[in-house]
């Protein structure tokens, strides 16, 4: 993979960000930082975001695009197909 290190670095940064956010959230929950109303609102927001992500995935995971170029020097693709 030509840019594999960029992908790995981006993934590592994302994991670190998520881990940091999760640890802060867990600490706040354990210390009693959320009221029952706040906790319920947080859970509802998480569930709504998950449903939205699932709906978006349904749309985008079925779209395929294939672009074929004659060579790296040609800017215009010889074939460009998009289908579901």
C-alpha cells in the first residue's frame, strides 16, 4: 500500500482520541458526574447517532465505483462506472 503509514497513523490517532474520550466519560459516570436525566439524554443521543450511522451505511455500503485509467499519465479515465 503506497500510503499505508498515513492510514495507520490516522487510525492510531483516532483510537487514541476515542480511548481518551471514553476514559473521561467513564470517570464522569463513576464519579456520579451525570444526573439520571443527563445520563438518559446521553444514552438517547448515542442511540440516535447509531441509528443515523446505520442508515447512512445502508446507503453507502452498496454503492460501488470503478475507475480504470489507461496509465498514470492519463488524467481522463478510460472507464468510469458507478452502480448499486
